[in-house]
C-alpha cells in the first residue's frame, strides 16, 4: 500500500521492542462485541492511483462545469478567474501540509500571511480589525449575530428581506438555540432600509446585506444610524467580495461588524466549499470576536514576528465561556484569498470590479432590450434579478437546452408565487461579449 | 477568583546576543522578506486585465471614493514573497509532525489532483441539479463509506469542520429532545474534564449547561462517579465523550456508558477526532453512540492547510437521523436530488448550518483516500497508527514518564514528572524544534501535569520514528538533569521565542503605515 | 481601614461603606503576565460570590468574584491601558473595583491577613 511505509519486518521488530505479541494486544480495551472480524464488509479493497483516478474522473465527467458553458450563476458563490500562481502558492508543501500555527517559531510563514490577510480584509471592508477567517460567509453571519448579542447583552436580532436566505437560516439556527429572538423581514428586492423601522431598545443588531441577494446595492448609513440611536449594532453582510473594489464598504456606512464571503477572491467554486468567511469589526469590539487572531510582536532577539493572540476568547482556553466553538477555520483559503489579493492590489481589484460591473450592465442592457423582460434590481454590482412572463424554472431549462447556464430561479430561495417568474443572474469578468449576446438570443427564443 | 495556574509559560526567555546577524537580514537559504505592505504598492498589479469600457453605470451613486490600501505585487514578486514565507513553516512534508490529537499524516497528492478536476472544482453549488449528478453521486458514495465504516444509518454532510460537526450533533440532540417535549427539562450535558475545549463550548452554543465529570486514575471515565451522578436525574440531555479519549486511551466501559446515558433519557455524542485509531476495526455504531463527527482532515488525510479548511460530516443514529440538517442528498432511482428546504424534508430537519452543501472539495479528497486504501487498507491504517504510537511510547518510556500504564491507542501521553524543577514541558517542545521536528501537543489534556501528547500517525517509517525518538530522548535526559540551556531554545528556527505577553497587552492585529511625521523625524 | 481576604484570592480593603477590591499578590504571581482586565460598569450590582470581573493572562482567563454584595462606584480605568499594574502592584495600584457595601456583615466571613497567610501556607 503506497501510503504506508512500514514493512512486515518493521512491524515485527517494533512489536518486539514494545514487548507485544501482536497489534491485537493494543486493542484489548475494545469490548469484544464491538470488534470487527476481518475487514469491514461491503467496501472495496485498496486500489491503484490509476483505478481511483478513473473512477473519480467518471464522476466528474457527469457534471457540467462553469468552464464548459456560458455561465451566469451567482447567489453567494461567484465564478472568477484565478491566477495560476495562486494555486501554485497554496500547493506549497509548507502551507498545504502544516497545522494551525501553535508553534510560532516554525510557523511564521502561515502567521505572516494571516497578518497580511487580516489587514487586507480590514482595508477591503473599511473596518478597523479583522480576524483570521470563519468557515464561510453564512456561518460568519451567524457568529456576528451572536457577537452582537454578547456585546450588547441583548437577545433580539433583525434580518433584512434582502439577506441571503441561507445566511438567514444559518443565523436563525444558532440564535434560536441560545434563546435569541430572530425577526425576519419579508423578502424584498430593494428595502434593506426597512430595518430601521423595527429597531428598538431590546435589539442587539440589525443585519443588512449590500449588494443583497437580489443584487441590490443600498446605502446602509441610515440603517446604521437607526441602530446606533438604540444602542444596537449594525451588521453589514456581503456575499461578493469583489464588489468592495467599486462600491462603498461597510466601514463607510457605519457598520460595527462586517461579514461576508471571500470565495470570489482566489477560491474555486468547488460546489459550495471550502470557502472563506471574512469577519471584521470596530476596534472596540475586538475582544468579542470569534475565531483566531494573529498579532505582531517580537522574539527574544527583538526581531519582528507574529503569534496567535487574544486566545483567551477561544474554546481551547475559555471552554464553556468561549466566544465561539470554532477551532479549525479556513486557513488555506485565506492564503488563496490573500495571494490573489496581493497580485491584484488596489489597482487590479478596482479594474476587476469595473469589469464585473461592465459585464453585468451589458447583460442587463441586452436583456432589457427584449420585450417581456423586466430588470428588477434598481442598482447592482454584478448580479441582478429579472422577470419574464414565464416560470423561471422553464426559462432556465430552456436556456440550458440552448447551452446557457442562465442563473438561479428566485423560488429556490423564496418559495411562493411572488418570485415564480424571477431569475437571479450574474455576470463576471469570465463572461465574454459573445456569452452575453448568446444569453440574450437564447432568452429571446425561450420566452417567445 | 478562579485560578488557572496550569498552562505554559508565556514570557520570553532572556535575550542573548545574536551572533548570526547578517547585513541583509537573510541567512543563507532563509531569505529576508517584509510584509506585502512593505514590498508592494497599490498601483502595481500582477493581474493583467483589459481596460473597462463601461458604457453605463448602475451603482446608484454608491461608488467607493476612498480606495482601500491594498498593495499589489507582480507575479515574480508574489511568488517569491510566498515561497520565502513558506520556508519559515514546518510541515508534514518536511518531517515528523507528532502533534497529538491533530493527526498530521501524509496528504496524498492524488487527492489534490482530483479535487482540481474542472468537473469538481468549477461546479457552482446552485447549478441545476441535473447538471451536477456526478457531484451528488460522489457525496452519496462518500456518505456510504462513512455510514459503513461507522455502522451508523445516517450522515449529515454539511458541517464545515470538526467543531461545526459537534454543533450538528448537539443541535440534532436538541431537536430530538424538543420533539419529545423535554427540552426545557433536559439542560445538562456531561463533559469529561479531559475533553477538547470545543466540547463545552459547543454545548453552551446549543443552549445547554455543562457539567464536568472526572476521570479515574487510569485515564477513563470514572464509572462509579457517573452512576452516582446519573442516579435519579431527569435533567440529562446527553454526554459528549471523545473515544479513543484525549489521553489516547480507549474508553473501556463505553458500551456501559451509552446504556447509562440512554437509561437516564439522554443521548451520546461521541467526538470522533480520534476515529483514525479505530477505523476499519471498530464501528462506533456498535458502541451505542447517537452522533459523531468525523474530521476528514484527520482520519481521511485532507490537508490541514495551516488551520483549515476542515470538514466534519456527522453520523447520526436512528433516533437522531430524522433531525439531520438540510441540505441532504437523496437518491430516487438513478437520479440524485438535493433537499434544500426544511419544508422539502419529509421530516423534522433541525435547520440549515451553512450556505451550501459542505466542504465538497474535501469530500473529493477524502473519497480518493478511502478508495485508495479500501476496507483492508483502512484497517492497516489504524493498526499502523497504533503500532507507531506504542513504539514511540516504548522507546521513550525509559526517560519520560508515561501518563498512564499499559498500551496506548494512536497517541502516547507523557507527564512532566521526569523533568527537573525549573524546566518545563515548553522547554522540551522548543528544544525539539532545534532538532528539526515539530513539537508534540503540550499542556493538553489538562488533566495531566505538563502533558506531552505524541501522535506519530501511520505514515511515518520506523527509521523516521527512530531518529525522532533518539532526538527526543536526548532532550528528555537534559530536562531530567535540569539543563538550563533548554530555556534558550529554539536557536536554529527562523525566530527565537516570541513575546506573547506583548502581543496580547498591546494588540497589533493589522499593518498600519508608519506616520509620515515619524519618517521625517528619523 | 481593614483588609480582608478570600479563599479565591481577592482582597477587600474597607473604608467606611466603600470596599476596594483586587486580586492578591499570590494570585497575580500564579497568573503570570496579566494582559487584560475586564471590569464592570459603574452602577452594576453584584451579589456576594457572583462573577464581577475577568482577568486574563496569555494562557488563561479567570473570573474574579465579588467578595461582598454591593454596587460598583468605580472601576480602575488605568488597568485598561496598563494591565501590567496588576503584576507590578496587585494590592495597590492594581486594584480592580470600588463597591458600596450593602451587607457589611458579610465581611466577618472573610479572612484577615494572618488567616490568609496561613491559608496560603496550607496550599
């Protein structure tokens, strides 16, 4: 077996050093009724690389992937181009096959990249500090709600009607388990500001998203002001990190906590994971943050170095009083994010964001020109909702028959008649002018 | 106040003159490298993108006016930056990484290759289900392996890491208690004092109260205490128990523990962090457990990546299966469906834990690992892991003090009893760095004084283990003799001991430009 | 002015109705370098033995209990910027909280300096 270095001779000699007769001796504590005789039934025996590769390639071939087809699906995960060097960097043995940096003297590589990542996330969101990542945007959103409740000692959370429904569901789950009331406003394409009418002196936080799940961009400043007037916190959510290269970030709209998905930068779609949750907040809230934090310090010779710090918030020290149970986070995905962001720089990010916006504007222009198509999103970055006279499901399968992956039916998020004919669609720098024209041409046929 | 005197010293050792200083800051192969903020500049970019034409804008006047300060690097600069930094990291690919309870085993490169097939890596989680049948089939196949290996009827695939899996299991227990109408009454979760910190943190996050239970003198749950404790109780929600436990020992009475908990009306959550010790030989389902997460990044070799991503599928018993979260993969004839909404689940799903379907990229890697090993190979994996640990324990026991008598499972635990006063576990750990190894887990579990937990895993050869043991024995002897120079270690790592007190007192969590006035003053 | 001690290593210095509270030199030594102290807001009421403050070293976070029932009149704001004062002068500059004592009878249940010293010797 190619992954197991011990030979039978090694095993024998090791047993003799130990003074054991066989490996069975080590399993003597296992109750006899629970010991498996022989090998576990119903599973195949070991296979060669070639055989495993063949099997998994067959499975992969049964999927239609985003590289094979004009692709316009978003809704919380986005197809972007990833520079070749990013994948090379994250496959460096020293990053790929190392652990959480508990021994800082021999983990400065990971620690420095985390420090750089935290700074990049803080800059991108316009916030004071950021942590070393959460699992993804949705779990980060849930943790933000819990953090707001801790910080305010209140137990009511209000979610906007444009918050990604999967984020809302993840948040509701964790909050309700702790007896926190979650008020969910009804789905609304353009009404994030409705939150301000619901805030009261019992509210821990308002959670709004921009661009929201319908793609709508909203200035959340007045929502933040309303929250602060009631000593509640403002949680500002985003699912498309590239948007922050072009639009006003949470930090400029009065957010206390900014949380979102970082997949867009450096990370593959990978059917939903692994992704990387970005989590940032104001200086004042630093010690309420969940997850790991990397900080600067010096070594015994006075040289600059980095360590995990403020660990007393975390489960391995604080146990039942920890700010979260999170342990492993998204280490390697932060490196993918950070290295891609380092390649982009401000100039590259801004241009990338403009190209995304341009592609989406071009798509919206083309679709709006068709009779019977109504673009519903009043202002957007790279994602918008549109309506036709036909059920979205039928429209999307018609598009797929014509070789276009056209988006997500809104009813997948919001069951009910209101959104039956609504499609959420996304265009990025990966979509060519031909893709966009092909989309419009196919849609014209489908809705006729 | 509560006193926590246990733990590692955090003050840096006194500085000594560094005679290895060079004028460039580099040291031979170890290149000096600044932060990206010092190396790059915001107007440089390593990504060539076309000029945007932008005929229209639909931003509602929400343009960002203050640019973020994000330095850019050209590709050669970026590659150098990260390769130079990588050389400041220890890794399994460099040598033995015996971090107990973390299972640092070899990460097969086939797994990486397959996870990058466009047919997996470029799939969107919200694509039409007809276009992802191969991906859903893969999830179903992996689920089948996990259920068969654990002897459990159901598995929730979406948890993103081990602690998220704990949350999954405990939320299922919560929902089951709710369905029985006993949630308000059953608030108490028993957790051994030796447990990983995530266990109590998870129980609290699910709204339960934690009651610590003691271990006996041989490192297992104290059964007399447990029986007495459970007697007449009607507030027990369940127990969270790691098996093999954090001392590297199999819980001998585990079946009895399950019976006692069930008789008290509670559920049995098993922390599966150490499943790698028994995979292929013991099916946790035969032990009476109700839920267990499986760290794909431990038992099934997906890379740790410097702290993630993990993946924590959670197997569930008949009693808890109806409450599994959405989304779920279901098979109807030859077609796979994704049940995404709680309303769509024909039962009592406790909700949704995350935006999409779990760590799919890790699923590909784990399945590749399982297929490569097969049922026979996985059995060999646990045998070799346990053999290697016992070999290390046997070789080190002449000098170091095993925490418990007898054989261990997949990790060997030592206390600091052999260490001379004034020297600590941390000094041994830092000294082994100088010998070219990553230290063992130190000061965990908390129930053993100055604990050193060594997990070699099955992917170490005898020769590697012998070299590691030789090096550690020498250090242990110095520690036993009170050799004060251990306190100066490491001396051959990229940095000396770091000042964690300074980092925590004056947290600097991000880079900030040096104010221009300060530059002018120089 | 009398100083009392608890088995949880808090000291209480009473002046009229006001009690100044901190952790003992022994506790500060055991904790190692204190890096952060989380103190209650003015006006907060505490029952005897309830969690009142948190003191953190790099390796541990420890709860500090109210040795007596009372209301916070002042927290030591200086500790926010300079938590090291807890190590440098635990029973002086490194004080945590001033309370208005509402149940002075509780003080009789605490130790005096000699009793505390004997208690430490017994550990």
